[in-house]
C-alpha cells in the first residue's frame, strides 16, 4: 500500500516578512544574510548563497568584460544601478578610474546621442513646456520624499555635441551618479531633471524614435518664465534643495537670475572654472613664471571658456594684480580669430569682458597667428575642435617656455585639442598637462608619465555636498573659488613629488571631504550657512562630521543587519512579538 503525505492544515507559521513596505530593488542584494532576506521579504527570491562583496564584484566585472562596445557597457552599468544600487556604488568606488569614463564622459556622449534608441527604463523626471502651470503637481510624482540635490538640463548644448533635446537626460543621470559615488550623497536624495523645451535640431524632430516634444525650441522669454515656475516649485516641494544647471546653450541668464535667491550653481561655468583653476594654481607654481608674467591664450570663447578665464582672473587678483592687470593676461580666440574690439562684428555679451583693445587694427584670424603674436605661457582649449593644438603650435609652446602649460579641455576624447602623447612629444616632455577627457599613461625618456585630467568630478560633488551639509542659502562665487583652492591643496606628498596637477582619482572621496570643508567654511564666513551647530568644529572634527554623513554603499548590508537586530531587541523588550522575530533568525 502506497503511503501519501498528510497535509497539515492545523500548523501555522509566523509570516516571514516583517517589513511593512514592499521590497526595494536593493533588498535583493545577495550579500544579505538569510535572516535579513526573511525580514525584507526576499528570502527564496534570490539564490541561497550569501555572497561576499568580492564575489559580487568579480561577477559584475566578468559580465562587464563580456560586453563588446562602450555603449553596451554603459547599459549594463545603468541596469545594475537600477536593480542593485548599493552593489553598483560598491563596484564604482572600488574601480572608479576604470568605470567613471563608462558612467559619464566620454561614453555618456554616445549614450545621449542614442538616448531615444537605447531607452529602457525611467531614470529621472521629464518636464515639458506644455506642463507649465502644473510643475509643482508633477514634482509630486517623484517617489522619493527627501531630495537634496537635482541636476537640470534643457539638452540644448550637450558636451560638444550640440542640441540633443531630451536625449540629454544621460547628463543629469550620470552627473548625479558621480555626486553619489564621489561625495556620498545618498542616491535616493538625487533627482535627474530633464526640461523638454523643444529642440532646434530638425533631424531629431523628424526622427520617429525621438521621445521628446516635436516642436522648435522655446524662446528665451518663454524659457525664463518656465524656469521661474520650476525654481519656485522645486524649493516648495523640497526646501533647501541644491540645484545644479548643466549644458544649457546660454547658461548665463539663469545663473545670474537665480544665484542670489536659490541654492544653485552652474557646473559648466563655475565647476569647470574651479577644477581648471585648481590645476592652474599648481601648474603656475611648477612653471616658475610669476603670475604677472603669465600670458594665457584660450582657444574657445564660449560660456565655458569665459567662465574658466574669469576664475583664473580671480586667482591672479588674489596674487596681487589689479583686476584690469589680470584681465589683460588673457587672449581669447573664437572661430573668427582673436576677440578684439575692432574686429568688425558684434560680440556676444559674455565675450566683451576679455575683448582686446590693443591690437592696433591688426586682426589675427587663426590660433597659430595668435600664438606667434602672444607667445603664451598658458594654452587652454575649450573649442571642441579635435587636434587644433597641432605639431607646430605645441612645438612653439615648448620653444617659448621651459614648462609650457597646456590644457586641452574639450570633451569627449575625439574633441580634445591634442593628446597627452603629442603634448609631451612636441615639447620634449616638458609640458604641464591636463585634459578634459582621460588619456593613458605614456613612457617618455625611460619613465612612465601620468597625465593630469581636469575632470569636474574633482569639485562639483564637494560643492554640492558642502552646500547641502551647511544648509547654505546660496552658492556664492567665493564658495566656488574655495572649492578650487581646496582641490589644489588636496595632493598627497607623493603626488606633489611626482609633479601631478590633480590627485589620484581613487582618492576622490578624501578629495571631496576637503573640497566640502572649504565650501562650508566659506559659507560660514559669509553668513550663508544655516547649520549653525558645526561652526565651532575644528577642521579635523569637521572632516569627521562630513565623513559620518556620507553614504557608504559598503555599510548598507551592515545597516540592514543592525536594523534587524534593533527590531529583535525591541520585540524582546515588548514580549508579545518575540516569537515572530525569532522565527526569522
């Protein structure tokens, strides 16, 4: 006779899921213990092995290596960020130098160009011009109640790629990933925000795959009215929110209009200026040329170029020059040649400050002509014209100077004004070099040389973190300058000995603490801070206070264990729920 199991209808089991809310994607982390999985309600939904962080990382890196193209690697990392956020940031922190180019520049440029093609899941908030009058209501749809920082773009000038409309959403997404990875701002406290205000890109409007509004770009007045409503709505929804503008074709009006009313800054103008300034401070020291004798030629006179130049003017003034003396150390070159008062064309407003009045009617129409005329000590590239610092120009820089300062800053790599290898080759290894995009180490004269990279991620995460923690009512120009000054002091003794201009990127969290401290101290001196409890702290104690408030993805698994232990302790103290919690352990 065959025996059959008898169903037990009488025995009951304590429910395994004691968490009141549905599981989050991060709750499925395979580093969680069995007890934590039961508490989170994910037990049985992941393979049973409890994995170390190292095992998880090996698997991720293996999967990443299987991807054959940069965009496939970008998509893999985006998927990981959306399905296991703490694992993503653990991987990012442990492999930042290798992964940062895949998360942000240069690969984000291709991702933006193809955003409507590769779109897979919502990663931010889209606000269209048709939504005006309802912006506050739409902000309510964002599911995280405590947003501390947002990055906003209208997509009208993405990197050096032009007007990409809503395809520019990759910029806020990538930028905020760096805020979290580099400065420890919790991922759920960040908001990527895309303004769909139309596009002047006719090919996009006619592309059947394009996911934005198929209308021409709104007028400047219409955009101003839209931004007025948005800024008020953001600060009503999340009081104290830090607002960073990014990749607007004309970034100056919004910055000037809102900088004294809201806690906001523009990374293209101010962040780029600050990170370049930090490199220039160190390069000028190494060059041995006094500030008063520096001559800077800028290839590129757009908003970023002018923003960078103005930051360096401020440094020269602090070093003892008058503002007019400092301003006259700069020669800006655009597509028509040297920017002068008597060139015959109407200059854009932002170019007027640096327009030369001493060319005596002589017009210099090419960069090479300007270089021969000025004999610069500093050659700065923000033109997005790849290779314009050619062999002849680089050789002349080496002939004019013992230690020529050469900063090709355009992104992505294809738009860089020169490569690191060419800069060193044609200056006989003497260039003080920093680029916008990453370049590999090279071997020169029997030794390996590491290029400097003036990547904005050295400063903007610390600026945002400092503004958040100090509860600053605005982001002043002095706070921006403080970020550059702090960055210039952040090099380790070995980095200084190796004549680096920027610290090793693997130390980015230490750097962000130093930058945040500089920003906080300046906010305190200017009376812009509202976190009054930290004013009395020493620098050492302030650094510790900052670190304690930084998100650490390596601690999230331990946090879940501690939450469970606390729940267990409370249940034991209460008596009645003891059996239920013990069943999870």
